[in-house]
């Protein structure tokens, strides 16, 4: 499986981590590392996330962080669609 970060996921991740870094740069780095490490595990086990709230998606809860990564499996690719904070309102569209 090939892991593909879509622009929306990169933008979400960067915005979330930039916000955290304003108060605690070290925490932002640690949470960014946690996201990267746990998402990389999807390559060997793409079904490990739960069924997504939007049809055709899955959700990987990133342990020890407030983040959820929304992804979909398309053939040999795992497309990371969004990186959302668990407390934020879910967007109507996650597959842009």
C-alpha cells in the first residue's frame, strides 16, 4: 500500500500543529510525530481504523492526541483526506 497525503490533510495537520506551537512548540512536534508514526502503520494494516462517519471512509484515532485522520482506501493507495480535532464540528465534505 502507498500512503498519499492529500492537500486538505496536509493543510489541516499544519494548521492544527501551528496552533499548538503558539503555546508549546515541543508539544506540536511530539503530536506531529505521533500523527506521522500512527498513520504510517496503515500501510501494513489499512483496515485498522474504524468505519468512517462518511461512506467510503475510515477514521484512525491518533492515540495520545485529540486528532482523527480520515482516510479512504483506493486500490493500492491509502489517501489521507483530513486531519481533524476530535472536538471540532465534522465538515460536510471530507473527500475534496
